């Protein structure tokens, strides 16, 4: 992957992360902020999933030669985000509950905290038919989706024969319908990489496609096409 394209992906990732941040901030009673980007948090998550599929397909193809190597890289990448979140979230909640306890009245995301902690450490908050929020960290749900997709892709990419299909079936059953329903979105990114069609795209076409996407995004939001926004 050349440097220019890598920087482009970093820019897309940054804008998607900023959009998600503004989306969640706009839903907090004590934060009075309303931005254009903040209306598109759900769309930004879809962008994250497609981008993740593309990047993981690239790293598996170009950097990881074995399943253990792939697993090591994925675990280190995931837990570089998970560990700070696991430490900071309860600390921030503890401080927030003492500064503004009214914000936590009726908020039950601290109940049965051992189950919340275990699920969050294992990154399985959304697996199966349940949804276990990690205290006040609402965006943490996406980690469990990413981990499931990493596992499914790794098994599919590196294993062969009956073992692959047995493990895919077991993992799919454990992950549950919520995660599997969004799997095609993630696989779309992997397909874009594997198809290699982007290798031959010209800069002019890329710029026009980017402009067209932005215009389409604005039009969709302006006339509320495809559903309501906050």
C-alpha cells in the first residue's frame, strides 16, 4: 500500500471517528452541541466496518504469513484500545458520579458489574442475543463486532478443509445474529481489497468519486432520505 493511499485511509478513519464522537456528544444532556457531522454517527460506523475489512484483508495478504502471526497482530491492535478503555471508563464514571451525581440517577449500566467487566475484557459484549454495556462507554459495543469479524476472517483465510467450516459454524453461532447481519458490510471492504479494482483507478476518478460521495451524503441528509436523523 503506497503512502498516499495509506494517508487517505487515515484521513477517512479520522473523519469517521470525529463523526462518531460528535454523534454521541450530541446525545448527552449536558453537552449542547449540534453539528452537521454529528447527525451521521451510524453511517460513520458503517464506514469503519468497510475500512476495517479492507485493512484486515490487506494485512492478512501482505504482512501475516501464518494464523498465529495474524492472531498476535490482531490481539495487540485490539487490546491497545481495549486496555485504556477498561481502565479509564470506570475511573471517569467514578469521578463523574461525584461531580454530577444527577447524571447517573436511574442509570443502570453499573449493575452486575462483574459480568460487564468479564464480557468487556473478552470483547464479547454483543455476542449471542444479549447486549452488555461497559458502564457509560456506549461506543464500546463495536469492539465485539470487530473481534468477531477478525476471528471469522482469520479462520476463513488461513485454514482449509472441514476444520475451517466447523470452526466458522461454531464461531458464527456464538457470535449471534446481530453480528452476522452486519458481516456483509465488513466483508465488502475485504472484497474491495481482494478485487484489486482500486489499483487501476485514476486520481481524477478517485477525486470525482470522493466529491460525488460527499454530495450524495449532503443530499441524503438535507432531504432525510433513507430514514430520520437526530
